[in-house]
C-alpha cells in the first residue's frame, strides 16, 4: 500500500477473480464498496453491520464479510466473488445446485450464501445438515426459510464429490 499525499488516499492492489486491479481509496473505505465500484455487483450491501452476510467473499482462502474489511487491509489480497465461480460460461456446481433446488427467491442473499457454501464445502466436503445450518448461520435470508438453501448445499456437496471439478 502506498499513501498518496495530495488527497490522503492509499493506492492498493487487489486480485479479484484472477484479475489484478490497482485502485486509489480513502483509508476508511470498505472493501464491499470498492468491489462494487470495480463492477463486482454480486457483492451486496445488506446491513453495513456484518449481520446479514450479503457481502460475503473469499479473501485469501477465507470467508469474509467484505463490509467488515477496510479496503487498505485487503492490499495484495486474492479475492473470489460469485462472478468468479463460473468457468467458460458454465455455472459452478454450487450455482447449479442452488438453481436446481430453488435455493433462492429474491436473490439478494444468494451471492453471499453461495460464497459461504463454497467456503464451507472447501472446509468440509461432506457436511451434515447440521453442519450446513451452522456454516451458513452468519448469512440471513428473508425469503426461503433455508430449507432449499440447505438442500442446495447438500446437493452441491454431492456434485463436487462426484464430478472432477477443481475445488479452487
């Protein structure tokens, strides 16, 4: 990170979905807003208090709520958003499972929920229903009642274990 004196901004470098971005940010700017400004609009601002999980991304291999991270703290980070999951126009198995199992309704929480599921399945490839419910407990959905989300994550687990799909 390099502080640019004239405007008291910091110059940071982020790698988002494999693409390197150099941006100037105010030191108090949140990562969620920088990602959205860069065009990653799946990263939703839901609550600004870290309660809803709509802004969940994978940063350096860990699930984080990007509304809790200052952009300057993400200097040099490798970030994955839901836009980075599909490959060559084909949905990731987690995305397919959410689609096939109706794990979404309004879709507002869906990107964050998918990213949390991605991290959960990377950490635990064969989760029980209880593991799934605990794993997504930091992500709120106001529409689905979670039944189909849990079903979608369980299905995604089976798909990932059956297919030869890189777990990235």
